[in-house]
């Protein structure tokens, strides 16, 4: 398909829900905005991988204004594409999306910071604390790049600030209080942390680092089937609506591929890890042999 109509239609639907929620009472607006904000981030992920058009530049104007107000689209694009170098997955330095720390860095941290990061390694902590912790560390890393002269990073933030001003202007024009929209932004980022919580694990072989969560419910839809994550990493150009058939028709192949790193559903993830960390904060296999 020269145009992936399911993706294009979903982009239109996402913005329609977002705009409609702005005129609803606060109690109804916040949940709908939370879902729309999370979904738009998933659609940004689709666009940066070349959907719904063959040329990514055609899709980017549709999603460059981040409804979550937190992450510039171009920075998400550039760091995520760097993350797709599978040989570097989970590396504390070379994987921009790694949640692991260098054990040497961990050893220098105060007990209070360690406890905070350990709480952030439970699913509940990741949802509640993760948006703030992630935003602070992301912005600090980008600030270091800007100070080092990375003009592309600075440009990404300047465009993001301008686009976010446009989003906030629409919110201000609507009946919805600004505080309610900011709450929805934080909740939307918290929902996204469910997806990223255990997408990757420390493993000696790169092939065993990427998860499969065999979920077909609301969260799988919000994440555009990125819960079938090893399939996405192996075939990043496949659109979201093709991933389930590709996986379930070749299930054993993919489970052999990722050494059986699998969960039945997000329900199982919640039961196992809501209050119990899946991993240590310091990377257990770092530095590599």
C-alpha cells in the first residue's frame, strides 16, 4: 500500500477524540485525553519507522506536535532509531532507552537516590514516578548535548516548544482547565511506562533481550501491538496492524528467537511486578566480557 489507510485513519481518530475530550466535563475529559495522548505517542513511533507513507517526511507533519508536551518528536525519533541497534540493547551508555545504570555509577549514588530508583523499578513506581524521573534524566542528557554544541538537539527542542505552545493555546481556548490537561499528560506518560517497563532485559545474547507480551486488549491497542516487541525489532518496517498475524502464525520461531522471554498478558505483568522489581537498577552483566 502506498498509503497505509488504517494508520492514517487512526491518526485522524486520535485527534478527533483528543479535540472532543477538550469540551467534556473534567471527570470524562481526563481519561479520554490520557488514552489519546498515549495513543499519539504510539502513532509517533509508527511515523518515525516510515508509516503511513513510504517517505517518513510526509508523515512527520501529522505528529510532530507532541500532545504529551514532554518529549520533542525529533528527539524521540533520533534516540529511538539509535535504540534499534540491537547489539547495544540495554547498554547503559549506548542504548538511549536503557533503564539500567553502570554499576560504577550506581556505587556513587546516595542511599536516598538508590531507594528512589529501586522504587522506579517496580511497575507501580514506573507509572507514578517514571514520567518525572524519565523527563529529568532525558532533559539533563539533552542539555549536556546542547552545551556540547549539538545544534540538532537544540533545534528539536525549539520546534517542540513552539508546537507545545500551539497545543496549549488550543487547550486554553477550550473549556477544559489547564491543570486537568497537565494531569492527563502525566497519566498518559504513566500509561506509556507500562509498555517500556520490561520491553528489554539484560541478557548475554542480543537476541534474548526483547520481550513478547501476548496481549490483545486495550493496552496492546494503545501501544499499537508493540507488546509483540521482538517482532517489531526484527521487522521495524512492518505496520502495527500486521504484527499479530506475523507473530501468531510463526509463534515458535519468535519464542526461539528471544529465548522465551515472554508474558501471557499485561495482566500477568501487573500481577508479577506491580510491587516487585523485575530487574536490579545496575546492569547485572556490565561491563560485558
